[in-house]
C-alpha cells in the first residue's frame, strides 16, 4: 500500500492546502487540478499519476493539529463568504445560514469538512499526527 503524507507545516491557507495536495497526490499532469473541495475529492479517488483510481493508499496528515487551528471557524467563514459571492442564487440562503453558525462557533469547521471528505473514501487508510 502506498503511503502519502501531507504536512500541515507546509501550509496555513486553503490555497496552500490545495498546492500541497497537488504536489503530493498528482504527478505528470498536463493541467492543474481545480482548487476546490470537489476537485480534492476527485484527486483522492486516484488516477492523477500518484495512485490508480480507488487504489488502496495510506494517507497521513502530519501536523494535523496545526491545520485544525488554521482551518477552524475563521477559515470556514472566509470560505463560505467566498462561496456566497459565486454560488447559484438558490444556494444563498443555505450558505448564509452556515456563515451564521460558523460565526457562533457552531457547525462543521473547514478542517472537519476536509476530514469528512477523506474519510468518505473507502480505499484510504487515513491517519493524523
């Protein structure tokens, strides 16, 4: 089983996270991956040069406690406000509600959202340290 590591010490922003994902989970692509959570989910499935589609891998998130702080409620609010600017009008009410929850330190943080995406992949043995 391939072991892949992402290191929270190498990034503190969502763009930095996407860059780390691109470096560690893609190889020899003639294009860049999308820098969003849907693209992250796709990259985790595989087929982007590092591991085959749904190939079993071991994914380690080093310095995850730092990322948990970096991707707490403040980062969640920033991401949601950015989404609000570009989302379909039918999604605005839901995103506004999520912003309100995050402003009150409730709901899922960005870190928790990313972890949930990783843990939804049956072929990934996920570990944090």
